[in-house]
């Protein structure tokens, strides 16, 4: 007998599941395969016992229904057993329900065994002997199985009466040689009786992220991004939770127009299946669980304080732990996130109010805003006041999750619409700081009823700041953000400093200085030059003209922020952005790493900008493989909050990398998407990035195919592009000059070069010094100026200070090409090999191909091909090898032919075929290639 137990964390849906299943079994092909195999083997006299254990709603009942339908369709006998509460079940009550269908159908049982089990049950009632009952069960089912296969489907084995459970265990030990499949399922933690006999277990995890998204989309396709992310996080891959949680949301909540419940409501189906497990708990346990549902970062002392404040001891959690609802770690935690939802939703209203007040008192004690017991409990003004006090204290401590919850609960308890609007606006401001823009928008959707001035200012700032990231449009954002920077107090957290940074960012996106000037003018006069926000705004306004001022401020501010712990993640992000704007790549990377290290789960406002900055740094550093791995993860996280502007920023960096690497299909798709977004939202920056990508692709790809002939260098760049405001024009300077020269448009190339020199780009940074000198050398080379060699040498000198490997490699390529045309092959070979190796490391295949073509044009193999040429030499025939050795010794084709008694044309034919296999292009390279393989001539 073979017995297999399944521990099912979740069973989802699959296309193989039949239409009769309520929740299709996605992603559980191995479970279905195991059950199918067991059904097949049972029909062939290989009886098997299968046990499925999973959470409620995991899909195990669906699996039982599917197995029953499959067995019935195949002509098998299906016997279903459903457990009942053990306290109210008589001995063998489950066994009697199992036999009822057989006894009621005369044709189901042979006459000889029809009365065996009823007689055994009567005998047990008189004597209490279980052995005859177990034997009678096996005898009866075996007789049925001789006629057709039998599936015994047991749901909730942990609820069976002990006598029936022992009889089924007796049966499971004797299935070999029968056509019986015992398929038992449970959503509890009790082991199946067969486990003590060495039954193998197969543990199944919850649905994966992809499968969970499919199940949610199947049943609720129109959920807003924020609601979808919240449901996925709460469901944790449980199919019933994925289906049930959205049903408890209102239409406005489902579409993102109203805030979601906190915690989420479980929905009717989930509460029906799991709610009873909470409602049967003692009152003290339920109260403590409801309080635990509000705690995100509880400490042991917090739990002890809550239990004492609610009038219960910590022992009250014992029944919940026994029921498998909370863990027994150092700090009690819910086993599943849906348990948090159910603990709060199933608590009586009076308990919820009491718990909210006690939670507020604990929060005030933790953040230092008051002492427990300062006011009476309840939904009255005192309770609202304590919750609001907790919200303000949490804002001071930057505990954004606590602030959001406190302000929201205070607003929900406030009967006056004006107060409710004020408190919900305060919660929205905390949500902005906590990096939850969809919640902030939902909290500010409710029409304000004559808000006071402070609430109106906060409302404008919250909506302007949130819409800048979620529904960006250049003109609308300029108007909204400028109007949000009014002076005066605001309710909740003050988000106007981040709105000022966003306004400065708008200058970079539109290439207009007006937004950054407005942001700089809105900063208080008391803010000094070394303030992180002032430096970030100044760097966005005109980094070239104010580079010295910004760098001096950075040197002082960075020391304070890093060494003296004077800055939080937000300030470090601003400093990292300012360093990036003045081309200090190393400092920007250090500051960015510090900002990410200091981030906490409840403080995520700066993270989307950090991810955007991180992608830009990776593009500049040549860490393109890391970028391609990073972007999909960051896109998913930004998309979950509806951060469309950050999504397109990440895709723009991916577009540049694809253009550098010559990935034409990806470039076409991404270019169209970025251009379409730029046109729709008024972003000149993203439109310019798309043009730069097209220019890179044209020069890289076409250059590799034209063998050095003149080619289109890309479309003409806008004449009014200002490299001081336009970072793309500044970054693309050498490529722009190169493209104009390849189009034979010397005037455009000269205009680009003169503009860069006039604006002082050569003095701005090591990166721009390289670009300006590279452009000047290219112009001199294409116009045959006598000082071209000196200009290229100056550019090579500047390359040592540049942190951008692609720019250095492109200079080496252009320098090597010019040297080859000037007939300096040995010097050209060094430059071209440097370019080839750099492009190889970057994965810039088109540019690497171009370097390879140039190397072969001077008879030099690309780096790394000598060994492969030697290896290829071992595959030559004996005759080919003699020809190659004689050619390498310096003999002509005629002399070789005379020695080998073949024609000179035959010798030439052999060499023509051998050269590509050796990785060379001329006779001059033969000796080196053969020597590298150990051949002595």
C-alpha cells in the first residue's frame, strides 16, 4: 500500500480544471497530476490514500469536488464524508453518513455484505468493541470496489468523530490490492492519522505572484491599481481571499475614488468560511486579536501593555494560538494576513471602539506625546482628540503608517463634515510622506465643505504632489504645484517641501527655468545655501552656471548628513540628486546608497525618485546588465501605486541601454511608448531621450553595416536645445557632433560645438570636458584641420577623469578610426582594441562590431581571438597546415605552389578558406596566430 499526504498551502486555478469548479485550480498542475494518477491506479487495483492539508479557502474543497466529478464521469462510486463539530457528533456518525448512499441503493451492495456494517455498529453500541466495525467497513467497501472503483472523499478530517477517524485509518492501511482511493482534506493543523506510519508529505506553497494576479484578474478585472496591490498583499496567494476580499469594497473603493478599509474587510465568503474560528474564541482573546490587528511593528512590551489595558492577561492569546491563528514567536503575529482582516472585522463594534482608543494611548506612550490613561475611552470627543494627538506625534517622529491610521480613525469618528475633511486631509498628507499616493488621492476625493485655510493649503499640496507622479501633465503640474506653495500653516504633515522639489524637477522635464525659479522663490528665506532642498532646486535650475556653488554646498552638507547623521532618507535623496546634476557620479552613488539604507517600510516617499536616480546612475556607469534586471522589479512596484511618471522614467533608461546595445525590436517598442507619453504629457525631456536613443541606434547599427562609408547620423537635433537645462543635449554632445558630421552637415556640427564651448561645458565636469574635447577633435578630423592629432590627445587626457565608460570607448573608436585613415596602424590598433574591449564589457554589440571591422581593416585580430585562432588551427588538414606554415615563413603563393607542386591559384584558395577559421585577415597575422598555438616555424 502506498500512501501520500499533501500539505496544501493554496490551490489555485488551471486551464485543466473542469468548468464545475468554483475556483479553478490555477498553477497546481502537480496536484492535479497526483490525484489523476491516484484515481488511475485505484482503478487498476492499486488503492491509495491521499491527504490534502491547506488553509481555509486554499482550494482543497474544490480539489475534492473536481476529483469526485472525475471519478463519477469514469463510472466510479463516489462516497462523500463531511466532518461535524466533534462535541456534537455521536460515535461513528461520519461513518453512518458514508454508508447511507450504499444502503439506500439496493444495487450498490452485494446481498451478502449488505447487513455486515449495520450489524457491526449495533454490536459496538452494546459492547463498545471497535474491531468488528473497522473490519466491516473494509469488507463492505472492498465488495463495492470489486464492481467498480470507489472514491471516498473526506472533507475536514479534523472535525470527524474519533471513532470514524480511527475506522478510516484502519481502512487506509489495507487499500493495497483494492480499487479504493481515500482522499481526505483538512484546513486545520492536525496531522492525518497515517502520518504516524511514515506517510510521505508534499508541502505546497501559496499561489505565486503571477498566478495570484491571474486569479484576481479573472474575477475582478476592473480593480484600481491601489486596490489590486492591497488585495494581493492581504490574500498572500489564497484563492478564496483573492476572490472574496474585493467583494467587501464599495464601487468607489474598487475604482480608487475612496480610501480602502484599514484593515481590509474579509468579504462574505471568507467570513463565512473563517469567521466562525474567531467568533467561538473567548471575549478577551477576540479583543486582544482586534488590538493586534492595528499593530504593524509591535514589541513584546507593547503586547503586554495592550493586554493589561484591555483587562486581560497575555494568556488570552492561548486559544488563538491553539486555533492556528497567531504564531508563538517572541512577538505574537497573525499566521496569515487575512487573519488580521478577520480579527478586526469580526470583533463587536464596542470592542473595536475600545481597541482604537487603547491603541491610541499606546501610540502616544511610544512616541512621547502623552501618557496612557489621560482621557476616557469611547467614540466621543476625547477619543477623537487622543487619536488626533497620536497622529501629530507620529508625524513629528515620521511614523507615517501610525499617523495615517490615527488621523483616518479620528476622521471616521468625527460627526462634523468639516472636521472629517480636516482629519482625512491630515491622513492624506501622511500618506504622501509614507509613499502611498493612491491612498492620499482617495482620502482627498471627498468634497471639502468650506475647509479652513490650513486644510485648504494642505489639500492643494497633497493633490498637486500626488498628481505630479500619478497623473503628470506639464502645464497642469506647473499650475497646481505653484499654487500649492502658499505660505502658512497646514494640517498634518507639510508636504510642500517635496512639492517644491517636484516643481524644480518640472524644469528638467520641460527644459524651462520658470518652475525651478518658482520653487526657489517659495523656499523660506531662513533656508541656507547648504540646505539639501535648496541645493537640489538650484541644481535643477542651472547646474552649469552654479556648479561651483552647488559643489561647495555639497561638501559641507554631505559631511553633516553622512558623518554626523544629520539627514534622513529624504534629505539624502535631495543631496544625491544635486550631486548627480553636477555630474558627481561617485558622490551621488554614495548618497543614494545611504538614502536606501535608511529607508523603512513605512517611509517610502523618496523611494520612486531613488529608483529613478539609481537607473540613471547605472546607465552612466555602464552597469547595463544590473539595470535590465532591476527595471522589471521597480516597474512592478511603481505600477502598483500608479506612479506613471516614474514608470516612464525607468523605461526611458531601459530604452537608452537597448539603444547602446543595438536591441532594435525593444528600442522600437520603447521609443514609441516614450514618445507617445511625452506628447500626451508635455515632457520635452522624454521626447529628447527618445530622439537620442534613435540617434544612437542609427549610428551604432548603420555604422556596423556600411564599413566606414558615409551614412545618416540621425535626424537633426533641435537648434534651440540648451545644454545648460537639457541634460540629454549635454550628455549627447559628442554623438550629436558625430551625427552631424556623418550627414556631412558641418555647419550643424560646428554650431553644436560652439554652443557647448560658449556655455562653459568644458569647465562644468570631467564628463563634459571629455565630450567637448571629443566633439572638437571630431570636427577637426572631418574638416582636415592640422591640429586634429593634438585635439584627440587632449580628449584622451580628459577621458581619464570621466566616469562614463561608453563615452571613453566612443572616443577610443573615433580616435582609432582617424589614425587608421591617417595610416598610423600601430597606434590605431591600440585605440581600436581599447574600444573593442570596452564595448564588449558593456554588451554594446553594434559598436563592438564597428571596432572589429576597423581592426580587420588594418590586419589586426580583435582582442581575445588569438587563442581561438590557434584552436582553429588544430582543425586544419595536413595539406592546409603545410600551406599555412609556408605562407607564415614569408613565401609567395608561386613559391609555395612550386614546393607543393600545385598551382598558385590553389594556394590562394587554401589561404582564403583558412584565414576566417584562424580569425585573421592577412598573411602578416599568420605567424602570431600560429605561435600562439605553439607552432615553431
